[in-house]
């Protein structure tokens, strides 16, 4: 496992596009923090804070899906996986090595950019709310890990990077861009008494929406989601809600890695 994640780390950090993300995230956060400084600083969940969360929600899942899926599908396409399959490859170690290498590289680049943006904000004397910024950071890191795992799962399904790209973009478009519209259209087919329970169930199906709902509720602004979610808002705003997040996260990671293992095991046995 150690050799896999070290190899993944070296391969990712040698790509020029990897370092362009520093500039991207630094510009995005710096501009938003400076803009928020004109409205009294980053001290609460405001329109600018919501914009920061939405930009993260739009960009991070897409980048992570493509990165994760390319990591697996690229090795299948160039024949490296077929070479590994001729050896007694320990697939769990291979998967964990991939996840650790990819996550560390993306975590480092995001943390570095986020830190520089905060330093610039302090330089311009913008007041920050520590709890809010830590929440935004935790929200981003969890998105990185969750969608890297999802990307690895999709990469295990296909044999070329082109197919991996198509699946990644399609899933991102459905889960992030048209999720509310799709949810309204689908729930309109069910009887009215079933709509509220199904809306809450759908929240747990989409990890991006779950994380957004969880952190917004923790920031005390869960009422924006409407009356149908009031019971969940109260639950997530409670002091024990972190247990729910941890349980959800463990279940998601376990299911994703298990399905990836099954798919790669089938490839190995062919």
C-alpha cells in the first residue's frame, strides 16, 4: 500500500496542472474574502459565505470525480492494471494506496491555497469567524475525499479515460447542477404524503447535498431549506450531530470501497 500511495503522490505532484490549482483556489477564496470584507468580514452565514460554499460545491466534486476516475481508468487503458493483474495483487492495499495518495495530494494543495487566502484576508484586516472558516474547510475536505472515492468507483467500471470522463461529468451534472430540478420532477410522481419522507431520504443519497445541508444547519441557517426539513435541521444543529456525520461518512466509504473492490476483482479474474 505504501508503494502505491507514494507512486500516486509523485505522479500527481509532477503534473503542471496540479500547481495551477493553487492559483485557482487562491484567486477564488481571496476575491471572495476581500468582497466579504466590504460587508463587515466573514463572521456569519451571509450571501457571500453562501457563494463561497456554492463555488466549492460546483468545482470540487467535478475535479475530484475526474481525478479519481482517471487514476484507475488510465492504468486500465495503458495496460498497467493488466500487468499488475498478473501478480498476486492485494486489491484492498491497491485501493487504499490510491485513495491515500490522491487525497493527500489534493488536501495539500487545497489547504495551502486556503491558508494563503486567509493570510491575505488578515493582511487586509478582514475579521474572520474561526468556527465558520473551520466549517468551510471541513466541508471542502470531506467533499474532496467523498468524490475522490466516487471517482475511483467510476474508474473501476470503465476501461478508458474517455468513458471515465463522460461518466464523471454526467454524475456531477446530475448530483450538483440539476439535483433540485430532478428531485422535484421525480417526487411529483408520488402521492403527496410520501413526498416529505422521500425528500429526506434523497438528502442522504446525494453526499454533496447531505454535506451542504449538515454544515448550513450547523451554522444556524437551516431554515432556508423549508418547513419539510425542520426536523432534520433541529437534529443536525444539535451537539451530537457529528456522530451522524461520522456514521454517514463511514458507511459511504465502506460501500464505495467495497463496490470498487468487487469491480477490480472481476477484472483481475478475467
